[in-house]
């Protein structure tokens, strides 16, 4: 079997919730260490890894505004939360001896570098993992949109979204026992069937730029590596 990497450069999106592990809130360091190992395996077979991490384990702008806070302020807090997650992930990656850079869409001198596409691509070419934090830098967007945007900007071969389920289903598999998994979907099917894989902004962006997306289960150890060598894990979304 051919175990060489099918992708030269990927953009991996992890939700903030993934970092919380079994806890509802915050960061579970043991989860970070496990993810660092999985990401290290990719770097080990020569894949360049760009990472976007959400912030939902700490703050979500919409939830805060539903509770009475100004939405834009809430979104700013949400974006800062993604920077905290990025710092924690860098720590775990560097402890696993994986060279890592954190860039932020919002300038934060003294803590992280400001996002610059050309510099990011240079780091990726040096095999450094690059974590793109602070989302798109704008309120009213999500880190899914940020992942698709950065994936397109850095000319990644694919955007890979880690979730809690092993792909996209016809219905919520936790609620509906007859739900079946899609092996493959088109962007229009995702939109027509309102499958809620990512928000509409994100889906439209990848569709307009023909950027393939794969959705897979982060909790299955080794899945990421399998995807890299061409195995059909989760659901692939293409043209
Ligand atoms: N956010 C934002 N603009 C962006 C990305 C994120 O305002 O470009 C804010 C928004 O409030 C969001 C929060 O950051 O709720 C955390 O991101 P997200 O909800 O996407 O995290 P995830 O669900 O992936 O953990």
C-alpha cells in the first residue's frame, strides 16, 4: 500500500469545543497533547499544516449577545478566545518538538505575529505549523469562514474540518437512528439540503474557489493520517 502523502499543504480547522475534551468549558491539556501528536505525524510525512482553531470553548459572540452583550464586543471577545486557544496549541506542539508559528488577524504585538500571507507561506515551506488566530479579524464571521479564507489564500490542497461526528449525515445521527452518512457531497447539495456542515459564508467561499473540504471525526485516533494517505474517512465536499 502506498503510504505517501496525497497532500502537500492542508488547512485544518479545529473547533474550540474539541480543545475542551470532556469538559464543557476551557482547555484540556491532555487533548492538546493528543492533537499535537496527530499533527506531528502529518508534518512527519511532509505535509505542510496550516491550522485554524475556533473559540467556542471560551466565548461565542452570538451567545454573549443573546445574553445582552453588544454583538460586536462579543465577537471581539470570541476572536480573542481563538488567540488563547492558539497559544495553548502552540505550547503543546512545541513541547512535542514541532516548530509552530502563531499569526493573528488582529495585531497583538509582543504576543503573536500579525497575519501576513507571504510570511505564512514562507513558514509553511519551512515545514513550520502555522496557526491562524483571531478568525478573519472581523465580527459577524466564524472560524469556519476564517479556515476557508486562509485555506484559499495559502493555496492549500484541501480544507479539513474536524468535528465530533465521522462525517456529514442525512440527519443528526444522535437523534435519528436511520440517518446515513454521505461519502461525498457537492457544494450545491450542502446548500440545497441545508446540511449545516459550515455556515453559508464559508460554503459559498469554498464553492466559488473550488476548494475541497473534508469533514471527519477528530476523536478517532489516526484518522487524520489516513486522510493524508488517501483513505476515505468522513465526507468529502467537492464541486
Ligand atoms: N469570531 C468573529 N470573527 C471571525 C471568527 C470568529 O467574530 O472571523 C468570533 C465569533 O464571536 C465566534 C467566536 O469568535 O463565535 C468563536 O469562533 P467560532 O464560534 O467559529 O468557534 P468554534 O465554534 O469553531 O469553536
